C-alpha cells in the first residue's frame, strides 16, 4: 500500500512551469493573470489597477498583496 501511495504522491507533485506570483496571491487570481497572458511584473505594469481588479479572484486581499509585491520590486500599474 505504501508503495502505491508514494507513486501517487510523486505524480501529484509535478512542478508547474509558471511560478509567477506563486505564494503571493491565490490560485484563482494567478489563473486569471495566466488567461490574460500576464506572466511577469513588466507585463502587469501595462495594465491599470482597475483593469486587474475586474479579473476573477482579485478582491481586496489579492490586490493588497499584489500591490505590496509590486512596490517591493519598484513596479506600478499604468495610470
């Protein structure tokens, strides 16, 4: 039984290639960015805060975390 479980775990822990904002914002918000082809802070800076707020998963908490992360990296939304 343990042998079977370990093989299941090995398969389920495959790393994803898109780690953009992993650990910063929740999965629904990250997936929304992925659908918009936003995979870097540089691309994110091409959008206004209002445009990002309209995406699924971007409530008050996600936006606050995202803005703090952007500020740490000296990036901002377009005006």
